[in-house]
């Protein structure tokens, strides 16, 4: 880019989105977020002017070849002035196009036709940029090098698409239209975006802002539940060998995490049944890959989503009371001679005491006399979530 500037050649136009403020006046200043295409060209020149990098790998015919290794401030004033006075050509995208997601996608695709063809996620970026920047990208670190995404970096939206599937299937009923009628994962994402975000750019940005914290919470919880299942050996066989295939990661596991968040809004509730869920899911889904004549098509994916949802609904229905009845606590106090089971000191009449789960409730410990011990309230708090 710097070589292009030095030669005085014109680069491709910069496309700027022209939006209208609430008062009806066009913005006079162009903010960075308003650059639709070509921001990297502007950044390259501005970063060089600000001495952020030296000239490197110049072509042998470059007029700046003799200054290779130099930064902007080290160039002769003649060259500095030429770079400072370089003119970018700018196209302003009209308001109608800027607020129509389909037109923006067409324009984005045409501007990028000269390079590698854009995939579905890249084509949608101009429309879902707020979702990508405020929800998807901040959540990526939770899933890198994990059971659901084995890489440490997302290329061309690979991980972001998985996160959108989790969001698309975490809320609502599996009978909702976008979950009931999708024909592929791409279709599922598109249907969810239409329901959750709307059609107009202003509506999309408004709904993203309103729901960002909720969606960030869903993705964080999904990563926590994935770790619970990992600790419960859900993804390995009896010898410790990994049994997850790529098909499992992209379908069964995604649906399991999403519907797990739906049926178990509280992490403690999912934690306490995670070993039972892991055992069931490993046998039913992860020990084999279910296929039909057409492979893992939309019909199979819809059935898997429905089946996994039904399985988790049954686990969620198995309510286990968390607090011991007074009768059990009184019985245990007598058996323990009014001694705290943890510190082994007397529980006096004026001291608060608790019925404590020997195997913690959050780890699946039942609320039964056999799993009960009486402790000082302070000892119970100090014990925390430990057996």
C-alpha cells in the first residue's frame, strides 16, 4: 500500500456507510466503524505515518527501495509530503442501501469478488457486525482448544458459526419455527438471526445491544457445562481414549450444551446431574455416529435436537430437594451427640447449625439420611463444594 502511495497510483475506492442521526442530519464526521470496505488501506497508511512499522519487502522497482528498513519519520521531507498528501477516493453508500441487509450483502460480495469467495459468515458480517464484535468474538476464548472447537484460532468464522448454533438452539422450545423447520445448520443460523435480530440494520443493532449480556451469559454457561461433562468422562471411553468425532462436535455436542443451558438455568443444577447426563449421552450419542441414507442432513439434525432436548427435559424433571427436613437433622444431631461432623466440637444451643450433604448436592449427592451430617453453619460454609 505504501508503495502504491509513493508511485501516486490510485487504490480501489473506500466505501463509507452514510447513516442518518436521530435528528435527521447526516453525520459530518466519519467514524472508524463507518468504513464499510477499505479500512485496512487507510490503517496501513496511518500506521506508517505514525511510525508503527518500517518499510519492508519492497519490490525492486519501488521508488522507496533505497529507504527499506526506514520508518516514515526517517524519510526525506519530499517523500513524507507526498505520502501525507495522498488522496483516497471515497464512495458514500446511500442511506437506503446502508439500512437494507440484503443490499449490503450483495455489495460486500461484489467488492470482494476479486479475492477468495466469501463464506456465509463473511458475507453476513456487514449485517451482524455488532453481534460478532460484542458477543461472538469476546466468547471465542472460552471454546478454543476444547471438545467443541479443537483449534486455538478461528479462521473465517469457523468457531463463530458454532457459537451462533448454540445461541439459536439455547432459548425457547424446540417447537419454535426456526428449530422445527431448519434444513441445515446454515439455515438454522439464518432463521434464528431473522427471529432474534430482525431485518433492518437499525433493528439488528438495537436488538443486539439489548440482548448482548444475555447471549454472553448463554455462551459462558455452555462452556462451563462442557467442562462439567468433560470431568464426568463424557467424551472418552473406559480406557481414556477420545470418542468424539467431528460430526459429534458439530451436532450432538452443540445441541447438548445449548439445550442444557435451556433446561438448567442454574449451573449448580446441571453440575449435580452432570455424571448421569454424561453416562447417558456417551452411550446413546457419542459411542456411535447416527447416519441415514443422506448423511447428517437437516432431517437427522432436527431429530437429534428433539431427542436430546427430550432426554434433558427428563433429567431436569428429576427434582431433588436441597434442604434436609428438620426431622432428619434432629435425628442426626442425636446420633452425633450434638457434635459437629467437621470440626468435632460441640454444637451449642445458641450456635447455628446445618444439615450438610456428605457428598455435595451440586455433585449429585442425594438429600437422604445416609448422606446427611450436622455441622456448625460456619463449618458448612468453610467446607464449600467439597466432599
